[in-house]
C-alpha cells in the first residue's frame, strides 16, 4: 500500500509549520512543500531590521532550508516552483518549474494552501519607476539594500504608516537616511485609535521623521533633479531618492479561486474552524485565509506569523484525525519604535464607533511600570475598553518605554476567555519593586472601570466637557502654571477639603489632575460630600492631547 501524499503550497510561517508538525506526529505519509520563492522559511518580520543593518546577515533571516527539512523531518521542498492549477476532483495539481519552465502534474491526498499575501502596489502613475519599492521577502530587502548603496540614498519617502512602514522608517533613520512618512488615513498606525496614535506621531517627529496624514497619493513622478515625489491634485510630498510603498497586503487567492474554493467577504479564502476550505481534501492557513474576530463574531483577516502557525497546527491535527479547532483572533500586535513599545489587543473605540456599537466605555491611565520609589519608573500610557452593560473586556492599548507589552499580553489572554474588568482587577500579576506594583498598572485601570460600573467613582472624558461643565483642576499651582488647561478652576487636592464652598452643587464637576491619581481621590471626596463629581479619566496627560 502506497503512502499518502500531503502537498503544501507555500512555506514561511504557515506552510513550514504544517510540514514540520505533520512529520512530528509520525504519520506515515510523503510530505512535499512547493514554494515559488527562493526560501522555504524566513523571518519576514525581521526584514526592516535587515534593511537598517540591525540584523547584519541574510542568513540570520533564514529559519529553515530545504536541507534541514529533508534531514530533520524527511520532508521534500521544491523552491522556485509554482502551482498554477488544482483539480479537486482528480486531486491533482499542475506545477511549473520557474527556472526551466517545465510543467508537471502531481497527485495529492491532502492539499494545504499557504500562499500568503502580496504587498499592494496601487494602480497609479509612476508606481513602476525605478526606486519605487515594496517589502515582503528577502529578495525585496536585498533589492532595497542594493538600491540604497548604489544610488547613495539620502532621503526616503514611505507611503503608509502601518507597522512595516514605521519599522522601516525607524531603521532607515537610524542608518542616517532622512525619512518622511505619508499616511492616507487620519493618523499614523491605523490599528490604534486616533487618541493613542498621537503618542506615536510625537515619537516619530521627536526623532526627526516627517509625518503627513490625510494625504492619499494619486501618483509618483520623477522630478527634474532626479528625485521621486508622490502627489495628488492638491499636494506634493517631500522629494526622495527612494519611495517605499507600505499600504497593506492582498491575500494571494488566485489559485484558490481557479479551483472553485469559496472566497469570503473579506477577500480571503473561506475556511471553517478546522481550517477546511469546504472542498474535500483541501485546507488553507495563513495570511490568505479569512478568520473570525472572537470579540465581534465577524469575519476578518489578520496577517500575523503567530496566527498562521496556530492555524497550521489546527489544520495538521484535522488531517491527522485529531480533534482541533481554531477559535479565531482577538487582534494582538506590538511594535517597538525608538525604544518605546506600542502594543494593542482587541477592539478600540474607533473600531467600535465604525461598527455602530455604542455599548462601551473606556478608561485612560498613565501609571508607572513599577513602583515610583525604585529608580527608573516610567509611565505606561494606556486605554482600557469594556462593555458598559456588563463589564466585559473589549480591548487595551499600552505605550511605554518598559512593561507595556507584558500588560497587553495579560489583557489578550483574558479577552480570549471572555473575561470582565472584574477579572482583570482581581488578576494576580508579578510584583517586585523592579517589575511592577502591588496594585499593577493594568489592575488599576480595571479597578477604575469597576468603580465606574458600580457608580462609586463615575468617570468622564474630554468629549463630555460642555459650556455648562465646571472644570476642577486639583494639581498644585506650580504644575498649573507650567501647563494650564483652559477654563479650569484650580483648587489643589491639598486644599480641597477646606475650600469646597467654592464649588457649585447644581453643576457637574469634572475633576482632573496630572495623570489621574489625585483626580480619583478628589472625585471620591466630593461625591461623599454630595457633589456631582466625575473624574476626567487620564487627567491632564489625556486631556491635553
């Protein structure tokens, strides 16, 4: 009896993981990876750092080779081969050798599609000019490095301020190249909400990177001096020697479409919770597939290596007859930029507003990553989003020099468990003076949410300020003098008990301090004295943005 053959189309995170795990399970089958590129498994998340020279050697990016797959796992790999057709009825594929042009037919028992995604190149004039480049593969990175060296690039323009765009911007700037960023949306790093993105924009400009938002390029031209420039009907970008297009990716679905596989509403390959495509014998994983957002239940796509690997594990288990389900994603990501960590998980208020969901509340905080008495304490600027109706956690964003990602991971894990702010408030987290606080920064945000839900400590936001609001600033006079807030009455917390007669009983009193701690105390004091006090979440540090 001949062995079964499993063919995997595409390597990198999804396909390579499928192959390795299938081999480790000890299934008696032939495993073949077909990859049209030059590498079967590489760290595409490391490409920006290779361009900037932080990662010095190309070999450091190559996580596995055909030789390793063959000797360690007994897996065959065909590089520079492309699958051009699938016959699901006969369970055959057509394969082209991209070096020789030869076409062959291959039989399969199981087929796993991991075609990935390709960088978008908008259909606009000038997009194919020399020096207009994209970044997705090791050859792309090498091409950018060569172009920088050969053309002595001094200025670069990056169109698109998402994760890759920002990482490349940092690395080029650190390599001594003047960098400008252009983003078509309303703010940099679109996965953040508009408020939290202001921290990122300030960080970029502080490090000399030019930032323009709300500018959609309609074309690229070569200037008389030889430099490149993006433009639209009313705007011209800064001139540059190199332009990097970083405006997103599109799932590679051409092969799936030709085989009659269902394409979901997001443009990705439809799969069920077992990663089955609906066509017998064919599974799909990775950047090309549509998945489900665990918080909304809605279809989504998330091009992340970690997601692809988890999907790969489920697909393999299903092939091997083991029970496995991919539950969907909550959307967790992190970026380190000039020594600052920007991390996020779940939903933010912009996402909720766009979807028409109004059942949410949020709290802002600027708590230190560890106790203030230990040297080196620095703030984590954070926003926690939750259901107003039941306290269910919805999302969290944290930005800071230290400790931000750790708190985001905590919330991400709880999101996957349908946890509430009550669960987060009670979460037992690591503490030592160097690492945290007895009441951790993320615990404190959750406690503020709990107090608000229970009516003990009502919160308000900048958008709640009206002409009828009484703004109470409880900072010390020296702080106010240095950074005043328009329209606010200053009564320091240290004097508040003796000066409450200066406050109105008939108006809402919106209370704030610098970062929120004293404002919390002042709000509790006033409400205990029968004033209508609300704490402006996040204090001056939030209000001033």
